[in-house]
C-alpha cells in the first residue's frame, strides 16, 4: 500500500479513509483493513466509513487524496476539498483531470499506480509550502469554474446553441 512508504518516511503523517464502500466492494475494504492491521499501521491510518461531518474532516486535512481505482464521472468530494483550499492528489481518470490541474491545484497520478501515488504524497508532504499554494489555487479554480453561477451559464450556452441551430458546442468542443 502506498501510504506505508510515506508513513515510514514522514513520522508525523496520519491518514483517514472516509466514505462508504462501493456496492460489492466489501472484500476490497476488508483487504485494506487486514493490510493496516498486519502492517501495524492502525495507529496511523483510520477507516471512518460514511460520515456526516465531511467539511470538518476536510478542514482537519493538509492534503486531500482521491485514490479512485476506477474512473468516476465527476467527484463532488474533490470540489468540497477545493472549497477548503486543499491540494488534491487524484487519479487521472474520469472527471478528475477536469477538476485538478496537475502541479497547479494538485497532482494527478495514473490510476492503480501505487508508486506514483506514494511519490505524489511524498512530494507534497515534503514541501508543505507548495501544497498550500496548490490548495489556494484549487480554491481559486473552484470559484472561477465550478460555482452554481458557472453551471447556470453553461446551461444557458447549451440552450442558446440548441435554439440557434448552431451544432458547435459551447466551449469549442465538438457536439
């Protein structure tokens, strides 16, 4: 597991895993729990499961890691971390690259690449000033691109495109 490498190098790092296991992925969660116990990392890594207090948990974090093992369309939790000015380490599949700008608002790593995830986490833990800058950039990116006003603007552009008969998509992408 990637965190072990980082935890061994940085004695002050603590990690939490938040969220409900995906349907039919209970075995994967159990595998993670066994790894944590067998590795003696129970005092450094906690699996919290589903939580109602995600904003408070995000506020307590220095770095947010979204380690998807499969592409996700558009992770709302990434936006929540951006709103808290957290640097994001995420996998480069699904909608994450649309949200996270590599080396500006966080770091993107290949999906299922344990070594790359460990290196990214090590990079930010080793340079917390850079991590804080990325977090500030993430908040600005959220405010500039992912607000309700921006969403309404995008929907209006689509309606204008449909009603005008223009088949080119709003931001220059093909329809």
